[in-house]
């Protein structure tokens, strides 16, 4: 892929903040967010790039923005590099993998919604039949669909590990009224995203959202329903009682788990076949969800 980017410093640019996978430039009342090809797993940035990943994450997010349209309030302004301020204007390396957004006052929580029992939720359920303080029925199997989606927030960490918390703990970070609004918005978004994804042959097992306040209004910020923020499962092979095939970073997780790595930095390099298979799954997820949106010109 010709447009592979590990960091915007490679373009002679100095970001104001470098997250796990995104570089952010502070432009006063706006931000320029660039999705790099860095790869994070278990909250650790790995040394191996995933060429084209930043493009696919951005394009999936833009596809969802278009799908939800005006029914979803977001921070998005434009993804056209011709409309960016200098020195970013018409910089080809940013095309397809960046967006200009309004600056928000971020709520420092991850708004997680789970519709199926998997990952850390499955591990917690096995211990005490609950997830983040929410009691669940006995007898649920791994990957089982929950009776209703549940809101299970987590701390927001720019580096290190996010930690699951209860809703009451969330209310110690975010005022209760706003926390209740975030919960309601998250569950509504999950329902709508899940229902559309099912029509495209994808089960949305769980996902996380980030929100911020802009001009007194709660708005969605950052990526939306991507393989990095969600678990996507192929509907055709779904069967509860076992782990599922995945459209996300599961090839990476499987390799890391088998490697004996302890999930603390530094992470190991990834083999070429793991990189190739993983990016192919990201591309497949994009093409299934939004078959009419072409990304080839950016890859």
C-alpha cells in the first residue's frame, strides 16, 4: 500500500498529542485527527504497522456518519484535504485517513455497550454472573446474545490499560445527568448500528463510543463502530458456546496470546501473515458494511 503512515512526524509535522493510534493537531477551536497505521492491542502500541489501517478506520467511520446523517450529532466538519488549513491543505498523505473536527470537552470515560457475552465481560461473568455490576441470568454461554444490550463503561486511558467500572463509579467522573444521557445515547447508537450491520451479515458483539460537549450539546467524537472500537462477527458462522471468528484484530490477539507475551510494553513484532490477514479482515468489514464506498484510491 502506497499510503502507509506510522506517524505524522514522518511528514515533518509535529502533533500536539499522539494517542495509541491517532495523531492530533490542535488548531484552536478545531482539531485535525490523523489515523495512523499504528496498531494497539491490549492497550499497548505494537512495533509493527498495519498498512492501510488508518484509512479503513477513517472510511468506516465516515460511512457510519453518512448512514446516520443528521440523526447523529458529531464533531465532524470535513475530510476533504483541500479544505484543511495550512500546512495540512492538499497533503496527499492525509487523504482518506484524517478529518477536521470541532474541538470538544471530552467526557473521560469509554461508553461501552455489550450485546453479546465476550472478552472481559465473559471472564467477569464466569466469576460472579455479572458484568460491571450488572447482574446477568445464570447459564449463559460464551458469545451468547444478552437478553438486552448492557452499558458497561470504562475509564479512558490515553496510555496503559482502560479499566471497567460500574455506572455508579462513572457518576463519580461524570455528573449523573450527563452520565445518564451518555448511557441512553450509547444504547440507542448500538441498537441502530447492530440492526444495520445484521442486514450486511455482521453481528455487532460490542462497541465503545466517546462523547464530548460542544456548545452545550453532547456530541459523538472519535471513531464510530470500527474494527478497532468494536467486535464484529460474521453472522453466517455464529454459534454460542465458543469464541467467534472476527473482523477485528483477533488474528493479532491470537498470535499475541500464543506468544506468551504478558500484555505489558513493549509488545512483540507481528509476522507478515498476521499483518496480511488482519488488514484483509478490516477491508472485508468495510466492504460489507458500505459496498458503495470505494477506498481503493487511498490505499
